[in-house]
């Protein structure tokens, strides 16, 4: 199983064409790297598994393979096969779950599994008192090596220490229950079934939750004393006296953003036209948030009455691609307010409605009373 794990990691690297030059950021996201915004925004919980099999380049894979081969191979020979497979699954999940909770950075690689195997070997050897030719690979003897590797990660940039900690903690916890190969296999089979069930449950959770995503977080500041709920994990991307923007922090076609704009008083039938306001906001500077290259064209459809205001859809076209535009306009007294969402995947229209519903300012009436605003 150790050999199979490493062969799968190598096959993924070859399939992603990362052997010669390494993988770019878009390629990493395409082939399953852990990206917390994509898990929270789209329900792509399968990344919690695939991220462990993906590596940036050959050197990255070689370093992780060295640790897994030297320690995992010995552990596989000492415990029940079902226990070893359960360990790989659980430490893979522990790595990415801890990473997703502790950091929103993009991460990948089997280093969390390597720390999990090291932790499990230490715990298993300590509890079972391993003897024989393999004893040097187990118990407290490997703790100094384990601590040295973890400390090296703490002192290095670009290392997912949250993931390392997650793999290590889950590995140590499961290592206390691993069954020696000569023992009956009932307990190991139950642990493998539980680990498999956890994987299926996490993937199913993402599929079931995706229609209601992105999940909105707490209220955040907007222009002119307004407050609005933005998706969890999104960060502030730009601000000004009349606008504020948030984005999921990703690049290229994975980027999503939302901009809240507060204009000056205008004539409802002319200057307050939603299409005119949205076009001005996007062409001014918001087009840069799409990360689709230099601006080429903005195509907006017809305005239509929507819950809470006037809505419209369209496309922003750049030299490197295009993104979906969804906007909703309403009035604050006699001044227009517009929310503009730029998003590559479908669902931006639904997202702009949900965000607008959370929009508040002193004295704002309920959204249901604003259905005709914006004309």
C-alpha cells in the first residue's frame, strides 16, 4: 500500500504535467489542491482528499516519498493491512481539515500523511513495545526526528504547518489503537469502515450543501455606514469613499468578488438607471477584480425587477477570459446603492440576492418594501 500510494502521487504529477517545470497556481487548483474558499464557496470537499495526492514538482514529491517510504513501509509490515489503510485515510483528512480550519492558503502534498505515519509509528511502538529488526522505526526513538522535521517546517516559509499538525495529531491518536499484524482483524476492519464512511460523508456533505453556498459570514463594514454579510473567508480587496470590495483571494478563473457601491443622489429615471451605475462601477476599476486580463468589453442585459430592487446580468470580457456579472440596484433615500458580483461559475445571480438581503443601514426599511426601487 505504501508503494501504491507513492505511485498514485507520481501518476497525478505526471497527469498534471508537473514533472518538467512544476505546476502553476491554476493547474494546482484544477488538479485538486486544498483551497478553503472553493470548499466554502462551492462545497468541493473532495479537495480534502485529492490535495494529499498532488505535488507541485518532482522535488516536492521526492521529499515526502522519502519519509513515507522509510517509516510507512516499516509500519505497514507491522500492523494489520486494514489498520494501515485506515491510517492513510484518516491522516489525509486530518491534514486538510486542520489546514482548512487554520489557514485559507492553498496547500497540497503528502507531507501531512508523512507526519501522520511518523506519529502513528511512535505511538504504536510506545504502546505495543515493538521488538525485533524493525524496532528502530517505532516508539520514542523516532520522536527527535519527528520534532526536528516539524520544527524545520515552523521555520520555513510556504509550509502548511496547520496541515502538518493535523496529520501528526490524527496519526498519534490512531496509532494508539493500531493492531499488530499477528492479531485478529475485527477491530482493524471496523476502523477502516469508519475511515471510509468519513470520506463518503464529507464528500456527500459538500454535494448536499453546495446549493446553499457560499455561506455568508458576519456583518462587515460598507461605505456610508452600511453593513453587509459577505461569504465566509472572503477578504477585503479594495475600498474607497463610495465603495468597498471583497474577494475569495484566488486567481484566474477561480476568482470571485463582490463590490458594494453607494452613489450620490440622482434622478430616478435617468441617472439612477441600474445599467448605467453598474457599467460605471465596473469600467472604473472593479474590472480588475475579475483577474481576466486587460479589460475589453462589458455586455449587460436588460434590467428586470427582482426581490429587493432592480437586477441585471451580463458578461465582463478580458483578454484572458470572461466572467459572469450579476448586479442588484436599490435606493437609499434618493441615492443609488449597487451590489456587483463577478464570478466565473454559475450562481452569481443567487449570491447577489442573498448578499443584498443582508445589507443594512440606519433607517433602511425591510427588503420586501423595496421591490420597485432603482428605476
